[in-house]
C-alpha cells in the first residue's frame, strides 16, 4: 500500500482504502466551501451514499471509476467526510497538471479535467 502518513484525517482514511493518488484526485474534483471564521483555502465535504449499489452517473463513479467508488461506498457508507485543502493537496494536483501538460494535453483540456479555469492552468504550467 502507498505511504499515507503525510496525509491527515479523512483524507488519510480514504487514501488507505482506495490509494493515495485516487484520494488526492478525488479531493481535487470536489467543490470547496469556505468556513466562516477560518482563513485558508477552504473545506471540502463529501457525503458518501448509504446505498451500496451506486449508479454510473454518481459523482464518485465519474471521478474514480466504478470499482474504486464502490470500495469507498462499502467502507464509508452514509458518512460525511471532511477534507481540508492544504498545500500538500494543491502541490499534488499541480504535479499532475504539469505531467499531463508535458504529455501533450492542452490547457483547455486540463481546465475541464481538473475543474479549474484556463488562467489557473496557465499559472500552474508556467511554474
């Protein structure tokens, strides 16, 4: 199993179930919520459905694929997971963006894949 000791909280638990890279990718694809009275990049909340038979249009399936989504549902059914976006998550996302850019993906494609603006992708690929 991949190393997960540098991750914390629910992110570490998810990474132990589905793997480090899929967990980081999942977090990068979820909507952030700014928490009142807390500065920083925000919080991500993800409700894992109770129903163990998720359909192919579910957000988890679209992001992770059916086998990993099913693993998550089997392990965390009905739980509300909280992820705090920190520099580790952002750095891992940016490494993935740069690698895909070097492989020939266009900035517009990366913006769609990572749910970011082309301006943000432009900034990441320049650095």
